[in-house]
């Protein structure tokens, strides 16, 4: 009986098959690369569009809250008290510097803003910024039941007389029952009396309008409330303050656009003005109050 030779591929057939496989893989790789590049470009365009919209939203929001709404320069020696309501629309400042006309990277835009302005935007959210603690007086002894707290050193100069009618007429008491632990927010109190007691200073606070503090020793910290921007947001120790007024700056550094926000403490026409020795205000005449509407 005749035998059949073993079936198989010739060398030419193998080379053709390998070539076809390589060609197909190359085509798939090219298609995958094109799709990947297209997806990356679309993602990049979407991110750029999102950043552009975000930048446009932020700049538009800042411009809508600008305080210097009527960009009219003041005349030399102009009596601003005669401007009346027009002065409100020209409070703060507006500043733009072109610097080198052939270099767009050195341009600077600065202006003041106030979140209470609702002519174009109804959002009155205050501005938040970093703030450090200063004028913090550690409590070294106390009789919290009577409202007497002792701090180290002579700090009577921080508290003008009469205490209840001037700036620095309040303090913020923060403490904890365990010395060295994180301080708690205990509240703001009016000052009744400040006297020097040896090497310390006794500060007596008014407990008549608030629940009495615990009579046990808590040894915390007394903050001068009127001089403490870190307490403006009502939270002690978070290193943040808040204000309805701020200075906004836009500038370029290294090809990057930066936005800097510098908080301006809200004006309180009741007692915020610096006072002379006779009690009169250091700055007199017409000024913009925090409650004025633009």
C-alpha cells in the first residue's frame, strides 16, 4: 500500500504568514497610537477649556466685586467730602501697569474688592485668607469665677481707659482644663478693669451677660480681640481669617499666572479708627464704611 507524505508548511508559506501577522500588528499598533494621541489631545483641550472657564469665572467674579467702579481720577486737592454717594463708587483703588510694552509677561493688575457689592453678583461670601496669631497673652493664674485673669508682664498699655468705650475693649478667652492641650474656643468678653499686679497684669472680664466660666484653673490664652485678625472667622487656632474686603493682584511669573488675595479688615465706624490721647479719631471726615452699598 502506498504511503502519503506528512503534510506541513513550506518556508515560503511561513515567511508569508509571519509577514502578514507583522503587518496586521503594525496596523493595529498605528491605529491604537492614533486613537491614544487623539484621546490625549481631546483630554488636553478639555482641561485647557476647563481651566480657561475657571480663570474667566474667577476674574469675572473679582471684577464684579471691584470697589473702584467709576474709574475717574481725583483732581488735585479735591474735597472728597463733597462727593457724597459718588465717593462710595470710587473707594479703594484700581491699578494697571503695562511696564515694558513689548513684554506681556510683566503686566500687573491690582484692585480692591468687597464681597458685599451686589450690583452684578448676589454672592456675598466673604474672602478667606491666612492669618497669624499675635498679641496672645498666656494666662498664668486666674479666678474664673470672678472673671479675673492674670497674664505675665505689664500689658496695661494695651488697654486704653475707659475700657468699655474704646478699641481693645474686648478680649477672647481660650483655654482647656488640661495644660498643654489644644485650646478651645471659649468666647469674647468685655473688659471691666486692667491693673498691674507685681510682675503680672490682672485682667477682669465682665461675666454678667454670659454664663460664668468654671472656677477651676484652665490656664489658656487671652487674645486681644480687636487686634486679632486670626479670630475674624470666629475660630481660634486655625490660622485663617475672613473679611468682606480684600486686595486682588494678577501677575505672571515664569509663564504662570498668579492671583494673590490680601485681606483688608472690615471697617467698623463705631470704634475701629485709631484714637489720639484725647479720644478723638485719628482719621476724621468722610470715609467708606463697611455697610455702605455700592
